[in-house]
C-alpha cells in the first residue's frame, strides 16, 4: 500500500503522544513532534524518493534514526517503535490528553480515582462536580476542564486539504495510467478549494472499452468497496477517505463536471435560471425539451443561462451568479501573483533553518522579498527574541541586504511577530519597534477571553503607531480549537482606519482568515497579506493553500498587499507611521 507523507507524520505524532504519556525525555518527544511537522510539510512524497532509490534530502530535525524510521514506515507500512509503545501504554490515556490542560499525571489521577477513560466520562464528571473531589483538583481546575472541553473540536471525518491532496493526486496518477482513460479530474469540495474535504468525487472520460472500474477497485489503498457498477463505483480508502468514481461521456463532461463540483446551493440557483428560460440542466447536459443543446464544456453550461464561466472556488451561492450577470466577477488571485512573504521565521526563534537558508528557499519559490518575523520574548516556548537579540538580528539583516545588493535584487525586511499581552499592550517597546520595517502582532495566549475583552485587547494593540499587520486574526486551529470570540467588523474598521493589513495565514492548520472573512475584508476595503508563516525552508509551499482560500474569498491581486512591488509594500508600511 502506498504510504504518504501524511501517514508518516501521523505515526510520528502518535509516537510523541505515547512517549509523553510514558514520561519520556522531553527533547525526544519534541524531536518526533518536529519531525511530524517537517514530514507533513515536505513537498515531495518520501515513498517516491525511496522507490526510485533517491537519497533522502537533509531535512531539519531528521537525522539518521528518524530517516531509518521513515524508510521502515514506507517499506513495511508500520513502525516497530510505535507497536512497542502501544503495548506499553493504556489506550485510554491518549484520548484524554487531547484536552488542553490535562497532562499525564492528571489523566492518571482521574483514571485511577474516578475511572475516567473517555472524553464523555470526563465531561460528565466535570459537569456533576466530581473532578474537584480528586486530590490536586479544585473548582477552578474543574471549570478550566469544562472550558477546554467546550473548545475541543471533535473530529468530523473531514481531511485537511494538504492531506486530501496526497491521496487524491496519487489516485489520479494511478487512474491516468489505465488504458482507455482520457481525462481524470477531482470535482466536489476538493475542486472548490475548501480547507477540508469530506470525500473525493472523481470523473473520468474514456475513449474505448476500459477496465478503469476494475482497476479502481483493485487500487491497493482500497479498504472497503461500498458500490460497484459499470459507470460508478464507491470505495473507502484505508485512510478513511471515501472516493466516488464516475465514468462520463465526452459530450456530457462539462455538465457532469459542473454538477459534481457543486456546491448544492449554487447548482440549485443555476437550475432555477435554466427553468426561467425553458431549459433543464442536469449532469448529462442542458436540454430544451428532449433536445440536448449544451454540456460538453462547463463554459457551454454557463452560456446557456447567459453567464460567463464562474470559477469553481466561487460556486457557493454567495453572490457569484449576480456578479456574473453584472460582469463584476473578480480576476481571482493566483500563486504567481505573489511577490513576497511577510511572515517568516528562522532558527533564531522556533524556525528550523538559518536566515540564509530561508532567503535561498524564498528565492527558489520565485519571491522577490520576504520579512523575517521571529517571535518576541514573551513566547519562551518558541525562544522568542528579546530587545538585544532582535537588535542583533536587525543589524544582521542590514548587512545581508547590503551584500545582496551586489548580486541579487532580493530584499529582506526587518520584522517581528510581537505578542499582544492580555491588556492590549505589546511585548516589545516602541524603541525597538521603530527600527523595524514591519511589525506583526498576534495573540498566542488567553484565547478564550470574553468577546468584549478580546476585541478591546486587539483594538488597543492596533492603535500602536508601529503595528502593520494582524497575524492569524481569529486564532483558530482546525481540529483543535475554534476561532476566538471577537468583533470582526470592529477589527476591520480599525484596520482600515489605522492602515493595518489583516493576514491570511497559509498554514494548513490555520487558514485564518477563512473564506467568508476574506470576502468581508475585501468588501470593507481592508488589505490582506497572504503569508506562509514559514518555520522551515519547505513551508513556503503553504502559500498554495492560502491562495486557494483567498480565491474562495473573492480576492484579486489588488486586494493583497504582497502582490505589489517592494516599493509599494514599503509605502504601505510607512503610511501607518504617517498617521
């Protein structure tokens, strides 16, 4: 069975969880967590490298031991260390450790005293006041557990886009190699660039008799066959991802692609337009009575109802049909529109690569500039920089820019990701902030403050004359916690007033702002910056996910700050200080 990077990363994360339960060395635990992140963000499939005999590249945090484990996982499908740890650790422990604030010893105490083995039992015990009866707990810690449980996002069997991409691309490549197959395309929410994917809808066209259905069912990642027919089959992969495969005729391809791309609400509105014109639209084409008048291409389907081709990312029935009718559809941003990245970390804080290595990786991505924005001092877990350390980094960047001017036009902006304290003040003084080209502010603690207090905290930070950008504004982490309670309209008005940019953070766990908030910012006239939040030289690949989210949010290049030249970006950043 093909082993994807996501599978390797999941195994490394499981090992880290079980080592933590076993009270292993914290450095060893951290090594597996970092390795999982590195593997997940690596842009090439390890299996492909290993199958072709290509030596694994030198990756941050992946030494001889972890490289050997990657080889073992790819070639055998499992890891001996993980198997051993599963035998040693009670399975109840891993589920309870998902709750923020519950460490190994506390979980053990709850299991021993109250017999708590599941999230449901923990919730019931907290609600009935039993937690406070256990030594080491009290009313406050019981309430904190309830708060953590309320923030815990239960899994909904959806896959984050980068994970779904790994399974989708491998399967598409497999199907393209089947004799008689012409076109293979993934439709559904995947094609609409949603940040999570529930299942895959794949359409194929064929030129002759083909065994594509039999080959599909024989795919070695298939766990369960749900349905099998001549033109449609459905399976569940061993990863748990459901895949539906449909064979369509070439003359029906456009209509089928439109129908199965969705969304349902968009399709209903299109069919309503068709009925008003005496037409019928389904997955087989556009019909006037029994006569088929269109359907070979998506363009022909839209043209039948007097609309231009609407990009898949906009098909959510959120005004795209009216915009198409009025000729006001945006020219959506593309990855090649980005000229720079304004949120990048190095190993001076919690990044994995040196400043020089990050410069080389940004240039390889085709970027013309980037901002180095290591964390500020409050975030000790990320080795945040204090005033003196940041001053030394500023001097180092100045020296590099001077040296680069002789051989390259690439520009490094001096920045910092500064923590917003609970009262809305910043973690670094203005005396050092004024030396920076860009100041990014972010909330990393007290994410569950009441809506009014959290909003006021952000608004006060945005009043600082040196602040240029609000990073990952809602603080959501998909699958871990939802967004903070904040008044986004007030935040956006303040951003526009104070010449502050809002970030679309491209990390797949964040994608914050989400699509609807991106559109809201666009409509309010607030500039967006699409950034990688890169913590390694491989993380610039995250920008593709930010672009997908931006397209869903109706963003064009003119709505995004870092599509502009370095001169335009500097003018925007300096305009804040002029106000």
